[in-house]
């Protein structure tokens, strides 16, 4: 049994992995008021089921202002081997690790400042979606056009698989008596200032 089995079985979880905005207010509805289409802004390509075993090491970037308990229950993560690729890319290009993650994972500045990095270990088996990052296109209301970011999956050094783990927040609510709630054990975290996280912006 997986700790987040119910959330993974919810059809909305796969839609979220695909980058669809599943909030009711975002949906295009039919005459009966039921959602017909959810807008897609990014996400991953062709999400596949991934089993995360106890002891696996995962990494996640979150907003610098996020509480650790909130950051650690977010959905988007990478395996240790993918993080090592992010780290190596940062060294090769002489850019900050958060900037490397932004480029390889297609996270525009409008979504996150990437100011928190978390390393965690899987405490209970989990289910995730795994896939390559997709292009980002998100309309904005500032009159400046859509936010866009291009995935470069055709270039091997820029191709990176991501994980979307649904239901971590729900699992955490049932584990409130633990030192760090949820199906993950927090090992370390790092904080980056805005300048540190943005060091070395490059165009791909």
C-alpha cells in the first residue's frame, strides 16, 4: 500500500502532472456547469507511473518564503540522479544551482523564486508521475503577453525527468505526531537570496 494511493488514483492528479490548472475557477465549463477543459500551462510530457521506495533521496525547489512544512508537501520533485545533473550543469555553466534547476525544469520567475532547496528521504512508499518537462505558456493579466519558457528535450544535456507526487499534504495531515509530518523525512534544506538564486541567467 502506498501512502498517497488515494490521491494518485484521483484523475485530477494526472491532469496536474500534465500542467493543467484544475482549480474550478480556471475551468471552461459546459451549459450544465461541469468542467469541459482545464487550461494547460506547463507540466510534464506523457506522465508515467513511478514507484518511490523507502529510502529514496529526493530534491525539491520551493519559494524562499515558504515554510518548510509547506515546501516539503509540494508536488514537484526530482530524483537524486536528476539533481546531480542539475548541480553539474550549474558548475559547467558557472550559474547558481537554482538557476540551473529553473532552466532544466522550465520554471519561469513568475512561478517561483527558487529560494528554498530541500533534500528528503522517502519514509513510506509513494506513487508519483514521472516525465520530461513541457513548454510553459501561461497568459498573464499584466498586458505584457504570456509567460513562455521552452523545454529543450531534444538536447541530451538539457533533458531532465521530473516527478509529480500527489497527495503529500493530505498524508502529512494524518502524521501530525511525527517530528516532520508526512511520508518524507527532511534531511537538509538550503536558502538562497534573490541575487544568489538568479546568478548567471543564460538564454537557451
